[in-house]
């Protein structure tokens, strides 16, 4: 799509082609880019003209009698007095239409018919541009209307092909997908609205303290090297805008060339794929060595493009870098026109010009049908000389815009980026955004005000500290200084070049701010009420302060609600005690008793009333497990954990629903009966307790004949859930260290061959202790409570039995979406799934799918690193069979875990299918290996054993070589006997490559995560395609040859 100047040079009438003398004037005088022409009667303001025999393009900017002053957009060398000047009768306009985001136009689709009435702003078609702008709407020009007499059928057209003809008042108009619009005229709208949705930038200081809205106006003044361009690029890459328009106005040529080279290389993450930001970006480039008139017009070109996309219903962000250069162009032209200069030589109408530009931003109801809303946000970079904010351009801009992000040269010199000065910057949109914050992040408004108050107090105290030192301050002031320091270093400062910190989602920003302010309030409360010094509080909370400083390094998927909950849980849990939101005895442990069983201990402790309610509802089925003489381990959930509701942070969108169906398999219970009790899902344990209360309420459904059947359904489900919290052996926390997975008392028919479902235990080691987690989510908060028949561990979240393998992978779409898509494409989902199916003929439910299987799952990042031609082939119709073979090589019948080989806990593990060949070797490792050397302050490593196995895969005649190596790590200085405790760690390799995550439990098998695609043909140096296509037909072979 050509620019306005190129369009004018191409389309305007030529001097040599015009024979009407009335259209011509003559050059009267020349002063740089300003030309005065005479005999110009009939000329209009801002009319385009051609000047001289070289037919230079210019624009009329002043008219006096028959003389017109023209600003020429090109070099005027060679123009002399008497040269012809041709009036064209057209204003400076820009082409608007498909192709602004790319160069592909491959079809339009429209619902309109001949005879329909259409008016300006109506959408009559759509064009696919690229994967981000997949529906570029074709809009009728705002100045057109009439009845449709012809509309082109769906197909492929050039942008200048006629696709619509209308008739109005006897005149026929022809319309293409492109429209011309004068750049200085704002495009009309139906209504202007108040903007009330934030423009999220991913920069913490901007989103939290000085927010802008979609449809707002922002100024970024700052001296050279303060980071204006980096902030502009961050907005282009991470903002929640649909379209980006970047105007480089008058910047140095080298700097603009750098932007033009870097922008096409920048990418943004959309779902699980990386997309170039150029797919949603339009660049308008005018460097400082171009004519000043062209520089002055570039701003208007950019805002006109933004308005065009706004009229399609998009949220557009326009970056102008920089408006100071635009103002300098105005000053130069004004000087050549001999106009009266104002402050610093700028024209007196500078403020008016700036206002007319910024007022074109806003949120609007677009003209025409269908009803739609769009926004244009303007972010103008200002380059005041020497960083002086009293510069006329900066002063005039600040009187217009609503948000001021002032960049500080001193902060930039200290390498504090973004170098936004929190004392000078402001936002006038905080009031209109309060409703949004209260809806999405309740309490955020108070957090922001408290943060500003802390930073302001720190600035006031800085003078006192410089004079007399910190020792003269009170304890509260010392806390304020310390928290302000942490806020500046660990919250306001952000590394735009790092993967973990270049973008900070708003939920993470809010959580971080809540933790900093929470620490400040809790520390002041501790000092005030307990008569403590801050030095003592600081020493006792050093681990919490360290966690506060590490929050920025947490890496999470942007925009995922589950990730938001995950982050909040991880960063807030360590601060629960100091905040006071949860008392220190929030998760109580029952009293040890050698005379009471697990059953007696739990049901007689009022702090486990919800759990007791469930146990008594099930009755003897679970009591026989908890109250017999067998040694067991029970994971108990106290009431306080259940009151805090569901915490699905590492569980995706899953709930108990899948386990509910599977627990009922083989019964005569129809799924509709389950839905009548629980609805579409069972989101948390509290819902289960609520269902128990409802079915047991004597005043509800007292005469309902189906009440007992509802009790039966709930009892089956609750019994299965409780059994999953019981291990058939006694395990204290130290005895849980050597293993990864443990069988429970839950048996689901056919799943895992009918054998026990498992839990997965993980440990997080600190310097002097370790923490135990079950199924990734549930943390053991109070353990090793010994009773008559076993041990009780208290956990802070109920255990959720795993889903079938395919569903487990599907829950983690941001990691395995390509792998699951490939399984569906090749019809292999039944090999990894296990579903509950109702048989209407037998009036009974049963399983469908695979009951025991091992899968080596490949994450998205591995697929992303495949050569494009390989990916194209595998996911094309020609590569389906090759892709199926490749996936079959990653699937092993039966269950293979290193837990089974190294820790043969029960006889039932022998029922698991074993590899076709096994060879076990001893612990023969090189003692000189540095990995096993004992280091001071580090655990002592000791190799224990290793095992090799050859695994048959679902790909006929192909096997995997599987190896597991176990070592013992002794942590010195702690523990029971010899001053330490042992931890066993196992490294698993398949075909020589390390397995990234091993022994991931699932309902019907196990998941191992690999960091390479396993190749079934290693003889070809890792070529994963060659052998897969050798027995295919000629068409496949030819297709592969063409790709190679």
C-alpha cells in the first residue's frame, strides 16, 4: 500500500497533460521548501499542486489575493521564478484498504444483496490479510450512500478492482476495496464514548501506578538514552491492542533504520505460537533528512491510518516518535512564512496543532452497520532538549494529554529502566478505571494509593537521612525506607531484554504489589504492637524478603487464569503468617495418640469436621480402611484448607468430574443422574460436602423416593475420593524420600489393569529442611502424626485423582497442544484415553480406551525447533501416516516407571506389564566423577544402582532403550541420627537422551516428558522422516522429495 506522497506523484495530473490555462499559476518566489506562486485564483487551502518542470508535489498552506504559499514535500533545487504550478483540486490523501498489514488479498465475503440500502461506514466485505488480521473489514466510505446495484461475488480481487456499485439520486458510484481520505480531516463517528478499559503495556510501573486507557492520550518526554524507543517497542509487542501504528517522525536516519530492521524480527506470543509483530503493525517512516513538509504530514498520515482501523471495530495504539521533531518542522515552515514566533521560535498555533492531533484519539461508536466500537490510543514521545520538561512542546503536550510518563535522565544513568520518574509522572484515568480494578483485582486501588504513599514518604525522608543518617529515624520510618527500596529495585525496575521480565501480566503485577504492601503493613504492625525493632523483624523475615526480591523471576504464561492463581498461590503462601490473613495455626495437626486409630483421631477432632462429615456419610466402606489393624498413611484435609476454596493452579481447568464418572463405571447409574446431583462439573471438595448436606437434609425431599439412590451415587464418589487419600503402608516424611509414586487404596475397574491408583510425591529441599508436595499441588503442612495404626499427614488441599493420559496432556495445552493435536489428527487418542461410555442395551456403563500405557510426551518447544519443511510435511495430508508412525514410537504398552524397578513396594507392582528385556547392573560408577564428589555445604552423592531395559513400542518392530540411574544424596548437618538425612534421586534416559520429567501419574498409565523427538531410525543420523516414508506410495515419496 503506497504512502500519501507516492500516491500523489502517481495519480495527480501531469503538467504536460493539462491544456487548461486556468489551472496554472507561476512561481513567484522560492525559500527552501516554501514556494510562493501567483495567478492562483481558485486555489483552496491544503490543495495539492505540482511545482516546476520536475512536477514536485506540494500543498497550499496560505492564500493571499492571487498568491498562494506552498510547502513542497521534495527537494526544491532547480525550481526558478516563472516555472509553472498546476492546481489539482485534491487534498493530500492516504489510501485505506487491505494490504496495510501485508501484501496478500485472497478473497472477500459479504452478506449484502443487490437492492439493499447502504450508507457510509457500513461493512460490505472482509479480506484475510494474515494470521493476526484475519478479517480486514471492507467499509463503505463515510461520504457515500445509496442502493446497491452490483456487488461482486466471493473471490479473489485486487484492491483497486470494482467490487460494489451504488446508485443515489440518479447517480451511480463505483467502489473498490480501497478508499482515499484526506489526512488532515478526522474520520466521522456515530458517537464518542468514555474510555474505561486499561491499555495494558506489560510494564509494572505503567500498568500499576500510571495507567492509560484504550482510547487515551499519553506523552513520554525524555532526553536521549532514557528508553523511549524500548517503551514504544514494548507497547508494540505486548500491549493489548489489536493494531499498532508506529510513526517515526523526524528521528535520525540511523535510528529509524534500526527500528525498520528490528521490528520485522520482533515476535509476540499468541497461544502457543510466536507471531511477528509486523503482522499487526504499520510503520510510517520520515527521517530528519527528509523535507520538513513531509515530516509535518507524517503525523497526520499515521492518525488517519489509525482511525481507519478503529472504524473496523479494532483497538488501535499509535506511537509517534517523536512529536518534538514534528513541532520543529512546524517551526521551520513558520519561520519561512515570516510568521510571528512565540516561545523558543515555535509558532503561536503550536498548542492548537497538538490539540487537534491528540483529540483524534478516543473510544467511539463507529459509523454504519453492524454496531461496533473502536478505540485509538495515542502515545507521543517527546524529546525536550537536555531533558528540560519546561520546553514549549512538552508544556503544550502536558496541557492536552491525560497521562504523563516522564523519563528521568538520572534514573537512566543508574541503569534503572524503565526510567519513569514516579514523582513527576501522573495519570488522570485512575478514576474511570476503578470499576475495572474492583471487578478484576479487588483492593487494587488501595494498593496503588498505599504504594504511592510509601514512595512519597521515602522521598521526604531522604533529605533527613542525608543530613543525620538512618539512626535518627523511627522504626516505622526505617520500614518505609526498606520497603521503598525493595519497590524501586524489585518492582519498578524491569529488564526489558530478559524473557522472564520483559512482560509482566497484570495479575502478576497486582500480586507482587499486594505482597510488598502486605509486608510493609505487617512489619509496622509487628513493630508497633510488640515493641520490636525493625532490625529484629528484618532478621526474622529475611527469607520472606528474599522471596519478595525473587518474585519478578517467576515465569508464567500470559493471560491464563490458572497461571494467575498459580502465581498468587506461590508468592502469597509464604507471607500468610506475617500478613495475619491466616493465623499461624491455620493448618492444625491432630494430637499423636498410641491408643487411637486414624478413624478415631480424625472424627474426634473438631478441626476436621468437613472430613469427618464425608467419612461418616460413606460409613463402613471407609471406616474399615481407617479403623483396622493394618498400618496405613492418611493425608488429612483440615477445615481451614477447605474454607479457602479451590486452588487449581497446577491442575488447569480440571475438576473431580472425570473421576466421578470412572468411579461409577460398571454400575447401573446413568450419567444424567450424576448431572442432576452435581451439575456439569464438581469443581471442589466443598461442592461434595454441600451435596452430602442437601441429600441428608430431612426437611428437603423428605418423601422423595429417589433420595436413597442419590445417596448411593454420592457415596460411591466420596468413598473413591477418600480412598485416594490413604496409602496401604506406613510412611513418615523421611520414608517418602526414596520414591516418586506410591499406590493408594483406590482401585478403579480396568484402569491401570484394575490395580491401585497412585499419588506422586515431590520434595523441595532448603538449606536445613525439605517440604513435601503430593500431586504437585497439595503441600504437607503438618506431618508425622503417629497414631495406633499408622501416620497422619495434614495437607493444604484435597488430592485430586489424575485424569487419563490424553486428558492430562490436554489440560496442559500451553505445553502439549501440538502433541495432542497430532494425536487427534492421526486417530491415536484412543491409545491414550479412557472414557466412561453408557451402554443403553445393557443399561450399564463401561470403559472405552486403553487401560495401561506409557507415553513419552513431546512439548511444544521441541516441535517449534523442527525445520519448517519437516513440520509442513508431517502436518500435511501427505504426512499423516508418517506422523502416526512417529507418534506410535512414543507410546509403550503397559506402565513403565522407575518406581516399579527400584522400589518394589508391593506384590501388585509385579502385575504391571514389564519390558520385553531387562538387564540390571550394579553401582559401578567412577569415583572420580566430579558429580559425586562431596562439596562443603552441598549434599554428598553416592551412586546406588542402575537399570537398562528395551521397551516394545506400538510401532511394530521398533523398540526404545530405557535406562534409569539412582543415586543417594546425604544432606549434612541435619536429621535424626548421623547429623543428616538421605534423599534418593533418579535420572532417566531414553535412547541416550535425558527424560525431562519422569513418572507423571495418570489414571491409565504414566507420562514421561522428553526434550527431543524420539527417532525410530537412528541409523540415518536422527532423520525422523526418511524411514517413515520409505514404504509409502509414490505420491508421498514425491512430496517428500519436493520438500527436501
